[in-house]
């Protein structure tokens, strides 16, 4: 039994990317508070304050789940002048109250930095604000 646990743990470390929930986060859509949401931050960047690195926002609207991956503008390995990126995540992202995870090949884990300004994103120490695919203005704070 312990061998099975060791093998499962080794497999998930190589194939899954883990996220932890950001407690106390709120989502405002067009200046109205939206209660059906979850915000997660990557466990790979626990030492970095959001939104400097990778976060995932999951919210429900009109019976549909919308998932956005937020790649913050922090310093480091990203191209010079990178201002952050927000993209719709079409891959499967599993969200639970205790953790979230996605496959390592998922666009939720490895987003492509977009350099266009079509989302009019604003990044700050305690919030991210952007325009969703449907044209609504979303602001997530923590």
C-alpha cells in the first residue's frame, strides 16, 4: 500500500500542477459583487505575492464556468517590459475548496504571454482588473 502512495505521489509531482486557494478574495463584475468565484495561486510561487506570477480565477455566470489564467507582471524570467497577461483557460482545471490542479500541459499552467492590450488589464499589489471575453469588466481583490 505504501508503494502505491509513493508511486502516486511521484506521478502527480511530474504530471500535475497544484494551486492553493486565495482566501478572502472577492470578484466584482461591472461593479456588482459576484459570490460564485474561486481564486487560486500556483504553489510554485508561494514565496511571491500575487499577482506577480501565476493565478487562476474560476467563476460561474449564467450556468457556465469561466476560467481565466492570470500571469502577473513580476520581475524575473519574463521578457523585458512584460506587463502581465490574462487569458481564457480552455483546459480542464479542477477546483476544490482545499486545492486546485491542472495537467502540466494545460493552458491553465503554461499560458502564452499576450502582448496585446485587448483586455485593458490593470495589475496592483492587491487586485487585478480586466475585461472578460463577453465585454464585462472583472475585478478580483484579495
